[in-house]
C-alpha cells in the first residue's frame, strides 16, 4: 500500500486535485510563496511562479503537476492532462488551496 501524503493541493473554487504533497514539499512551498495572512490556505500560481519555484529547487514532480494544470506541459508528454476550463477574465494563473489530509501524522 502506498502511504498517503500529508497535504493535498486543489484548484481553488473547483476542487480539482492537483497533487498530494509530503510535509517537506509543502513546507518548501509555504516558505517560498506569499500568504496574505496566517490563516491563508491558498497561493496564486502562474508560469512565472513555477519558474521561480524551479530555480529554488522545488521537487520536479510537483513542478510537473503545476505545469500540467497551467497547460504548460507539451502535447508530446505522455502524462499530459486536459487543460482546466478558464474564463476569459482569469488570466494565465490560478489559486491553489491546500488541505491537510485527515489521518496523516
């Protein structure tokens, strides 16, 4: 059985799962991205943010999942998933929200 990761990342407002992340991956994201306040459970992600995260050494598999949601994975990539529907006023980024997975210590 594969152990469950500590946190899940979702497209805010849609609930689409982006990825499950370990404590280490989550702490790295949290330390690099700006939260509006201490209770904030979301982050804005766009192509520039992903490039910044890559430069800071964020886990490659997490970056891949973020790129998939942004539609930045090339069509030749066998892991490509359909781009999420976007409204015209959304721009090129999105908010991700995180949730601690219940029962994970």
